[in-house]
């Protein structure tokens, strides 16, 4: 009986949700100070999509470094330019404080990796403003509404036969995504042509969302280009994210739309809503559209 009880407790411990600060996401976005304003990092292969490291994961990694370097704890606005494709392996992040004030501070950061000759190659450059979300007033005046989509139980995830993103599996193993059936026509060769993607989002280990993980969330769903009838890698050129408030525990809802594909580029506008029906994050990115087959 004692052994059975011990096994039951051990099993429960294994299946208990990860906590903020003690999860795979936290470990894989960890940075190690080398000297003032300089941090070493290891880009995990677990967050790759079609062999490239996901842009939202990179944004969270630099966001963590800036949170260490600046006097305020929370990202408010983060703008990133993706210069070259990042790959799993060692990296160095160099930060600079641009301005500090009583309620806001601004900094910039660049992530570098190493070429075969040992020289540094800049992958991504970020300019960000930080503050303290817990000090914001409660007054909210908005016309924004949570996305209209089915309950989570009526959406599609891998266990329901929903397809993985073509060419990748690593990042999807770390995410708990259930897509609105109205936005998965691409999976059966019948894309809607509307440039929309909606779904429920969480981390696979059950870790609740926080401001840092929201930087991942805005770039974690399949690209809207799939519903435009285009498949393949959709590399981000620029991504700006606004964190509006600290998310409540529970699953998030994400809605992404593209209204204009022109000249080989498209925009993606994302909204992230928490379990309390609050708009917790917004973003816009410019991405290079996949080529039509």
C-alpha cells in the first residue's frame, strides 16, 4: 500500500503543471550575465520551425535579457528587426540602456551568433520600453471584443487529427494549441482565402502565461499564409508587440489576421485574450510570404 501511495504521489508530481520560473520555457530563455550589459544564451532546438528558431521565442529571450538589464520589470512595447535566421546553439546578447525614468525605461538589445570563422553575426535587434504592469490604472475603455470561436473542446489539436505545421515538429511539441476549425481549411487542401488564424493557446507543460511568454504567444500559431493558400516558411522581417496587462491564469485565445499581401510581403495583426476576457497583448508583424507553388 505504501509503495502504491508513493507511486501515485510520484505520478501526480510528474503530471503537475509547470510553474512560472520553473518550466521548459524559462530554462530555454535563460540568460547568463557575462559582464555588465552582456549575456550568454543557448538557443534551444526545441523551439524551431522548419529548421529556423521561432521569432517569438527569440523575442522572449531578448525580452528576458532586457528585463535583467533595465530597472523596470515588464515589457510594454518591444520592436524587433530580424536580420538573419537564427539557429540552435550558443549566442550572446548585448544590451544598452537608452533612457530611464520614474515609470518607464527604454533599452536596446542585439543577439549575435558565430560564423564558421568565429566572427559574430547579428541575428536580431530590439528596441523596447519597460515598466511595471502592476502599477497601471484599472480604467479600460475599448471597442475590442474577444475572438468569436468555438469552445476549446470543439477546436482541433494534434490529438484530434489536426496537422502539424509542414516541415516542423519541435516547437509544436512544446505548445498546447487548439485551432478554430474555420481556420484549418489549409490542412485538407481547402484554404478559406481569408488570411485568418484563431486558436486556444498554452504551453504544453501547463505553465501559465506571463508578460514574457506573451512575446512568444503572438508568433506561435501557424501563419495566416496557410489560409491564403500558401505553405512554407514565412520569415518575420519586423515584429512589434504591446503587452497591455498581466494575464490571468488559464488558456489564452489568439486571433491573427492578414488583410494585405502585396509585393511578396504580408502583415499579421494579432490579439491575445486571457481567461478573464481581457486583451493582454497586441502585435503587428511584417513577414515575407511563401512563394506560390
